[in-house]
């Protein structure tokens, strides 16, 4: 049976006027309405109020929506409330995506309305693309194993620092298969990024959702050297993402040359995502985790460091300048550190110039073993 088409409702909040004027909401609403599978667009003043939640639920029912995208404050502020509002509308709470238009767009770029509006449009496009890939979930947030793909290698077992993974032997086939205990799993995603067989996924930050965001951000970059620089930042929910929120809250001004993708832990960042982004034309990728002793998952950042050191070597081998990639550490209260690291990375990438895969002339075409030329390079489907 053919799957039914997604029916997405986009709801904007102007946070009681605190972001009004900083982003062109009329343009944003028009843009939202033009996106695939968006059935309804609405703007409200306080999406976090109970009145707005019940209005949203009535509209969701009236328009038969099956998923919601909310353009508002940071997901760290009202995500749980918005999930409850989705449930009120009969929508699975995992079919909700929040574009952080307040702290990480309007406030941190408040001196550049045009740039902030363009960035808000991109953030919304990414959120809608992610929403289109969402599946209703009944499992709790956390990792799970797709048994038929599991090779029994046990890498996930040695990656998990929370004793949430066990290897079991199938009594019928004798095959070793990993299983995740949903009670012990803290949903950091480190094991999902480590599995070499694509046999793990997770509820909340699934492979499909994350790659949808990356692919949407990078769409069209290979065909043009503009906009430059295109920079992707992976920020973890507990340390670097709150630092980015705080930079907005303090109205620190940054140029809108970077986009943040939130991950539960920096260890959720799959090296394949970095390769995917760079081979799709991104000019630079920055991974930001929490400092030692601060990681919410107790050592997720150590996993990240080990993995990303290897990735740096790999980048060199396949012909990418490893300076296009960086990893750094920020604690949640270090807004200025966040700003300084991102600004320094932007400057570094600007000095390097555009990713050589972007619209190269014949002389500029890379000749590395992997990229014989962008026309020859086809992404493998995501680990299927
Ligand atoms: S890392 Fe992947 S393939 Fe290896 S045991 Fe775990 S789930 Fe299976
Ligand atoms: S998501 Fe994190 S806590 Fe859960 S099983 Fe994987 S590594 Fe362990």
C-alpha cells in the first residue's frame, strides 16, 4: 500500500513581539507555504500559552495535519509543551520539529534583518525536510538495533558507557545480535554513529532525519560558489547548543554564515555526516561538544575526540583539506567562547576559499581517488 503523503502544519511564534521586526515574517510565511507537503501556515503571538496550544490543536484537526513544525524559541525551552500540544491534536509527539528562530536566528543576527530572514528560511526548510522523514514512534527516545543488519561485531557494546547494550545469541540461527535495554539507554546516540553496518538507529535523532537536514542545507551548493562560506555546525544539546542559545539571549552579534544542527551528544555525530556535507559542497564543518567533565553522557566527548581524530586523517587521504573540519569544546554557559570559536572557524574557511568541489573549472577539478570529479561521484544510499 502506498504511504500517505505527509500533511505538515507550520506554526510561527513572534514571542510576544520580541522577534518582531528582526525577521521578515511575511516573507517567511510565504516561504513556508511554498514548501512541499506544507498544508497550513499560521502565526501566533505566544505559542507557549495554553490558548495558543489549543488553537494549534483545533487547526491541526481541521486541516487533518499529521505533523507539526514550529518556528519559535529554542527547542530546549518548550519542546515538551509543544509535544503535549501535538498529542492534544491527536498527533504522535515525535512528529514535531522546532526551528530555533529566536535565540539562534533573530537575536544573534538582530543587526542584519535581511541575513536573519534568509537564515530563518533555510532553518525552516531544513525543519520541514526533517519533518517529512519523521515516523510516528511508540518506543521511548533512544537507540535500537535493526536485527537483520547486525553483524554481531560488538562495536556498539564497547562504545556504550552506560551498560545499555547486550549481545544475544539467536537460538535458531546461532547469530550474535546486539540488543539495547531501553531503560538503561540514555539516548546519546554514540553507538548509532559507531555501528559500521548501519544496523542501529534511534528515536528522536534518526539517521533519516539527520541526513535530511544535511542534504537540505547543502542542496545546490555544488552548482555554485555562492553563498560563501556555507558552514555547518553540529552542536550537542547539553553544552554547545545552549551556549549558542545564550549567545542569542545576550544579543551577541554574529554573521549569519553558519547553520547549527542539534545532536543529543557530540558522539552522535557520524563521521559519514561530515563526509556527506563536504562532498555535497559545504565549505566547512565544525563539531562542538562539551568540555571534559561536563559531558551530560559522561565521556561522550571522549568518543567524539577519538573518532574525529581519525576522520581528520581520512579527510587528508581522500583529498580534502582537513582545515575545512574542526572539533572544539564549549560549556553551556560559555556564550562568548561559542561566538569566538565559530567566528575563528568562519575566518579560517574564508581564507581557504570555497570547497573545491563547488562549481569547479576544468583546472580546479579535484583529482583525488575518491572524487574523480563531482559528476562521477554518486552518494551511496544512506547505509541501506
Ligand atoms: S555495532 Fe552494529 S553491527 Fe556491530 S553488534 Fe552493534 S548493532 Fe550489530
Ligand atoms: S544511545 Fe548511548 S546510552 Fe543508549 S545504547 Fe547507545 S551508547 Fe548506550
